[in-house]
C-alpha cells in the first residue's frame, strides 16, 4: 500500500496543493462575506450588458482638441477605468470629437467621477502637516489663539498664508471620511487644506499647502526604476523620476532652493521642518509629499523613500496621465443590453462540457483506471482557474467575456495533452521492462521537459496575443495564459505525486488489466500518443505477445534512418558470418 506518513514527499506536495486551494477559497469567501466579492465570476459587457457613456473632452483654456489629444483622452480613460487591462471595458472615439465608454454593469458614482475627473495636477509647498484625524472639540484652538497673519505673504512657503479660517479647516478636517470635506476646485492662487489618503504602510496625513508654484502641464515625462547607489550599483529601492520642460525646470529650481533652506535649517533630519516638503496634488488631493534634499537645477527630480515596484509605478502613471490638461463632460448615458447574451454563454458552456466529456471518454477508454487521474487533474485545474478568476474579479476588476470562456475551453485539450504525454512516457518505460515505481520516475524525467516546453510555447503565445491584440482577444489570451499556469501547477503538484502514490499500490503496481498499466497489453500502439502525434499506418498491426516484444518493437520504431541502415548492415554481416561458419564445418 502507499506510504502516508508525513515524510512521504509525494504526500507533502499534495498537502501543499490542498493548502493553496484552501487559502484561495478562504480569500474568496472572506471577500464574499464582506460584500466585496462574489462566488460567481464577474461577466464582461458582451455577456452582462452595461452602460454606455458619450464623453466630450475639453482642454484647459477652452481651446479645441486635436487628434493626438483625443487619443490621449482615450488613453487616460483606459488607464483609469481598466488599469489591469482585462476589465473588458470598451473605449473608442466617435466622429473624431467624442469618446464612447461602454462599461459592464452599472458604474458606481466613484467610477463616473473617475472618468470625468480633469487632469488638474500641480505642485504646492507644504506649510503645515498633521495626523489625518480631526482634533477633538475640547482640544480645538481658541479663537484668540488662532494664527493671525502679520504681513502679506512673501512667497508660497510663507506662513502668513495660514489665516484663522484656514487653520480651523485644518483642525476639523477628517481624512478618514473625505466625503464630509469635499470642496469645489481650489483656487491655485490661494492656500489649500487637503489630505494624503492612508495606504497599507502609512496613515492618512492632512496638510496646509501654499499656492500653486509648478503646474502638472510642465511635466514632460515620468518613469520608475530601481535606484543607483553612490558607486553606480543598482539597489533594491524603487524611485520615481520626473522630467520638467524648460519653464518647469526654471521654476522648480527656484522652489527647491527655498525648500532646501528649511531642510538644512532642520539639521537635514527626516523630521525636519514640514516646509521643506512640496506636495504633488492631483484633483486637490495629495498623492505624494516628498522632502527637498537638494537644489534641483536640471529639472529631473527623483522621488525616493519606501516605494514598492507597484507603488512606484502607480505614482509614475499618475504623474504621466494626470498632467494632461483634459477633462470630460458626460453628454449622454444609456443602458445597453448584452451583445451576445445568456443564450450564447449557455451554448459556449455546452460546447465546453461536450469537449470535457469527450476527453473523459477517451481517457477512460485509452487508460482505463489511470484515466481517473486525468479526470481528477482536470477537476483540480478547473478549481484553481475558477478561484483565480473569482479573486481577480474582486481585486483587479477582471471580467469574463465569451472570448475568455473560449480560452478556457481550448485549455481543456491542452491540459489533457500534458497528462497523455506523461502517461505515454510511463508506458514506454514499462515496455522496456522496468517496474512501475521506476517507470513513473523515469517517465516523469522525460515527460517533464516536454510539458515545460509545451507550456512555455502556450504562455509565449498568450503574452504576444495579450500585448499585441485589443478588445476581446485580450480576454482570450488572458485565460489561455492563466490556464497554462494552472496546468503546470496541477501536473507538478497533483498528477505526478498522485502517480507516485498509486505506483506503490497493488492494483497499479502489479499491472491489473483494468489499471491501464498492464505490461502484457502495452505492445499495442495507441491511436493518439500526445503532443499532437498520431499513430502511423505501419503501427496499426499489434505486436506479437512474446517476451519483450513490445519493447523491441518500440525500440525499432524509434530508430532513425541511419540507425536502421546500420542495424540492417550488422544483420547482413551476422548472417554472412553464420553462413561462412556452416560452410567451414
């Protein structure tokens, strides 16, 4: 019988796979209980229907919009609405003037605001900073102690910008409930009281900011990369790079000269005067407030400090897309029905079930009891894919389209093909006279390379499709790549360990006639040999059931032309040698 102790490597791998499935299930269940996720995958526009909005872009200053700016408008919306690239939103232009956005379901108030938000980005100096929570009523500053400007502000960093009203607003501001504190678009020539929202690593912070000094339109480009140390070596810290135009370079040099004085006066410490900071403000909300550690003369500042790759990319994208001075007005909005509908989805699922049934029938016919390993592997692969789609729908707003369903259906055959390659390698080893335990290990060594090469090709094709194609084809590519990864996990963490355990059982180990691994029945060559290979016409005749006949026939079939000619020549020499011996006698 199979060993089931904790030291069994195969059993350990199966336990780890069970842990992965349990964690994924728990994550999805937690999201479902919190009302943020659903057990059913989110459906795309072609299967669920949704909302179509026609947007009229407008440029700051009331000037007209050209084709390049319209394309930028489409890029902005695509970036905002479909940041993951797979949410299946349809975005296009209409009549060379408007942008048409079709979203699955009914967009939330926040989504509408995100689409309409103008690209109002600017840089303001920090005058004061504090914790994001409001000051308790008992601790509010008395009216007679509130700041009273003593002179006209000399520059944007002058504390004379802080009036009694501004300071009251700062004290009562609650960054944890920003909806209570919304205000109209701020005046760039006046101070601003606003928040920097909390993140996973830092709490919310509120600020009093001075007037705008540099506009976002002065940004030429932004990027993110790993920092380089003093000797030029790449470190593990991420940084965001900004490049200003000529006007922005001159103005930013002036700003950093002033801010650096506050930094130097504070001893160059991290807790120095907040007036050494400048805030990057997008739609009146702070997205970052770095400290000026030097005078920037070339217009190429670099922002550092605790970034992950994801947070650095997010800030770089906000700087790049938020700097474009384009906003959008919703001209019309209407509900649209599913372009394919539930009937097409049912037909697609029916096609998938038929394909799955054919795979099951073939597996049981060709491999008998071993076919149940294929069925179980497909079930595990399906569970992994389903849970992954559910979690991605919750966390990344992934929506499943009919093209995505097609990608999953195609993957059924590709997944089964991996098992067939493995099983045929095991059968080859049995034909050569090895025991089942040895055949499983040697067959795995040979099959593993083939499976990895096959899945690498699948993943490469999926990546090329995803990045080159647009629209629903990307949904097909995404599910094709996702199922290829699930296939690799299942083959390595379920199929192979399961066969290792089954090889030590009496039913499979002794080659029961219904096990699919009966050495006496392996002289016949199967119709389909995996990886797209079919039985050739000269292989149809069964090999005689003599000792090692199956192994001899298989070895002969695998010979190259050169090897066959060499073998024939050796047989002729051997025959002539025997004839000479007889004549000599």
